[in-house]
């Protein structure tokens, strides 16, 4: 039986998620928790259908988060989905592509 892939947030992506959750919870109680739920749902979808979302660069794909103006930028390798950013949709993905060199 094949081992199931896992999703892993690199540290800067985890920090972006934590900050976004905190921001939304400070605006409306529980809204950050709803963002977290949407991110988890999206991460699960990445595991189920990793190649479904469009490439933004050679080996980087972008999955938009439902209900919130964010996307997950990620790459696929044999063992895992590597989430490199929780990017606000008003930003360009270039700022975080250099992160791949650090992973």
C-alpha cells in the first residue's frame, strides 16, 4: 500500500497563516478560525488532487482559498505538498518564490 502524501507549511507560510488568523479574529470574533478551516479544506484538496490548480511558475502552483482573498502557493514532490506561502491575492507571487531555495 502506497504511503499517503502529507502537506507541510514551511515556517514563513505558517507565520503568514498565524498572522492572518489573528488579524481576522481581531476584526470579528471567530472569523480567523473560519479562515483556518478554509485553509485546512484547501490543503486537503491539494492532497486529493495536487495537480488540479494552475502553475504560476515552473513547479509552483496556486490554489485560491474560498471566501478569503488568499491563495496557497505550493510545490509537489514525491513525499509531500510543500506550502510555501499563504499569499494575499493583491500581492504578486514573486516575493515568496525565493523561499524555495531555503527549503
